[in-house]
């Protein structure tokens, strides 16, 4: 999945100094926003994984400029089905770097 505008950009902050990922609201009963910070332009993959390590959905796969990017996850899997309540992980990978954020879905 790679939309034409893959992530919202938060221009209110200076360019981050490191690669990081956070999610909010967390826990959530609906969707979440994954906040990705990049210090430089790079190709980034962001996937949502279940506790068994299976990828539930890929929410980003492509190049992004430096800055803070807001990536929505609607709580659905690759088939469009709503995921069940429980723990999930958002993993961002780029240029040999990985960051993981724990996501909690509640009903």
C-alpha cells in the first residue's frame, strides 16, 4: 500500500534528530495515528504486526522526506476486516534501522 500522499506532515516542529515511532491514541477502540520521525529522507516500511509476529497490514512502503509524518491505521487488516481487541505492534524499518511501538486495541 502506497498512497499518493502516504503520510501527513506536521510542519509545526523542527526536523527531528533521530528515527522514532509512536502511536496515539493508545489504547484505542478505533483507529490510531502512527507518528514517524525521520532525520533525513529515506525509504520507510511501516507494518502492523500481531503478537505472533504476523504482518496484519502494511500502512506505508516508500520514500519520505525528513520531518514528522502522521500515518493513519484504521484498525483493519489487509482484507479490510476490523482487527480484534488485543496487542499489536507497529514496526518501522529503514536503512537497517528498526523502531517498534506497542499498540493496544480495546472494545
